[in-house]
C-alpha cells in the first residue's frame, strides 16, 4: 500500500555544484515523468549570490538556493535508514539518513542484497527497516521498495555532496559522468586543518544548521567548507582566486597532526558511526577529499578528549574564588581548556586553568596567549569577576599574560 505527502524543501549549496545538481535533478525529474508522475516533481536553482564577507575574510563565498517541490511516495511499512558505500577501500562507510541510525552489524557488509540474494561489485547498498526487520538491498532492487522518487532523500543526498564531494576543478567544467576522487596526504590535510581551526575556530555543519534555524540570515559557515577551499588550492593545485592569502602554518600544526593521527589509530574509542568511519579513514596515509569533514573533525574530537582527561584529573580538588575584583594576581596553573569562540568582536580563545589546589580560572584572550591543553604555565591577570555555576566556583580574569 502506497501513501504520499507533499514536500517543499530548500537548501543552500556552493555555486560550483549548481551545474552537476541541475544535471542530476533533471534526470530524476525525467525518470519521474516516465513513471507517470508528470508535473509532480520540480525544482528551481537560483542565480548565484555572494554571502556577506566577515571582516577577516578575503574570499567571497558564492552560493545558490535549490528548491525541490513534489509528491513523496512511500511504501507502507518500509523506511529508508541509510546508505552503505563500498568504494572507499576494504571497509564500508556508513551514512545514516537524518534522524535515523543504521545498525552496527551493517559495518561488516559484503554488499549482498537481501532481496535478490546476489553478491555483486556494488558501489552502494541501502538499509531499509519495516518495524521488525532490517534488510540491505542493492540500487537495482531498491526500486521494488521505493518505485518512485523520494524527494526528501534527494535533498539529503545533495547535502551530503555539499559536505563530502570536493574536487580540484569545478563541477561546471567537468564532462557529464566524469568522476574524480582526489586523494591527499592525511598529515598534510590535518596540518592545514589545524592552522585554519586555530585561526577561525571549529564550527560543525550541525552547529551551523542550528544557528540558521534560529536566524536564517546569520553569516555562518561550516569550518570544513573553509578547509575544503584552501585544501583544493594548497594540496590539489586549484587556481587561487585574486587576493587569496594562505593560512599561516607552523611547526605546531604539523605536531598536532601527528598527535591526532596517533590518537585516532590507537586511542579513539567508541561504538558509533563516527568512530567507525574515522578509524577506517585513518588506516591509510592518504584520504579522499570527499571525506574531509570526517578527517578535520578528528582535531576537535582529540582536543575534547584531552580537555576531559585534564579536567577529570583536576576535579579531585575543590575550586574557590581567588582574590577580589580588581586585584592583579599571579598563579601557577595547568591549561584544561582552549576553545576558539567567534563573536561580533571577532575570534578569541576561551581558556580555563586550574592551580595546584583546584582553583579554576577562566579568561577570553584574542592576543598572543597560545598554550596547549595540559601544559603547565605561570599567568598574571586581573580579577574581572567571581562566577558560580551549579555550585562550582571560578575566577574570571582579564588581560591575562604568560609570566616569565
């Protein structure tokens, strides 16, 4: 039994994807017409527009708005859970549909279709659920469960392209059907990623979406997009736009890359899709650019893990307020957090320190202060306020400097 409902979905993507998106959606619409759905599926792609540049940005981001309208048919009882990609190496990449989760057992998929019981050299298979049973089906058999076009899934698929599919040339310049899977050295990619995260902070695609839900006009962009732009220029040799300036890369960025690689390969723990995929990507010394968002996200994951370990160690002591407001103090501390924060005033770093007795200090710094989490330093600063949160006391400092 089939049921339908109407969808009207809009998404914004980089302008360079407009050509391939138009081609793909046109093919889908043509197929829908041949299946007796003439006029029930349509799409529009806006003219390219420039996003407002932030004060510290040189590159202008050009985007298009894509709107898909139509009837979404579904087969009663069957739900689309996600896609398994088999062309990334000798492992499976698991990509769950929004608000769904593919069971862990499919991480060991060999590409066999449960519908036709045939094992073929498939690029993708798909996981379906009927409320009781999970099955894996190939692309050809998928039409037996979803014989028409699922518009919502089409949009989700191109959101995935937006995040994952990056090449050294514009899709508009590619022959139709041409497939490019550029690879880069994973340490080079992490080194560049850390330089950009150190400069701009980390903003995930999920965090961007939450901000845009509250304020559709907010000028925010996922950090992985910035990394993709610079990586295509610096690692793949793409032509650099006029006035483009490369991020400043230091030896510390390369050292961070080594730490993250060691962490993911040997210490990263967890039983979820992100950990599963990340460990597979880090098995090799190179990685396809389409998986850049996963690889770059390993850096904030590493930082959070280190911060939690240091904070857990410091949590054994009880924090108390130090000094009085206006006092200038000096303290020997350990750095427990260094988080980049973007505000209307620009980029700053939120530092948290703890001294030997467990007293906690917090400060925002946009200057030259740049200690690593876990390092032990001496600081000087002025007490700005005494804060209490759920019984936890901390001392807010301003004009903090590292003392000799």
